[in-house]
C-alpha cells in the first residue's frame, strides 16, 4: 500500500505541474482571459498532492504510535 501511495503522491505533483505548464502556454498563445479559469484545476491537483502528503505523514506517525503501544502492552 505504501508503494501505491508514493505513486499517487507523485502523480498529483506531476499532474499539477503539467496542468500549470499547459494552461500557461495556452494562455500566452490564445489569450489569458480565455484560459485563466483553468488554473483552478492546477490548484486542485496541488491541493491533492499536499493533502495526500500530509495524510501519509499522519498515518506513519499513527502506525508508529500503535507499534509502540503494542510493544508496551507486551511488557
């Protein structure tokens, strides 16, 4: 599961960067007014990346806590 989470973490980061670059290129070539609303999708992808990273760190801390709790119960 950890491998899948890592893949999805970087998927959202790459998606955010790629969407940002494509929208910027299209904004320059076709006009900013037409494409400016699509920056929302780059922001959402970046938000998904940050949220996933935060949740992964939180889950690692929780798993460590559970392991410590289980080890202390065995003593």
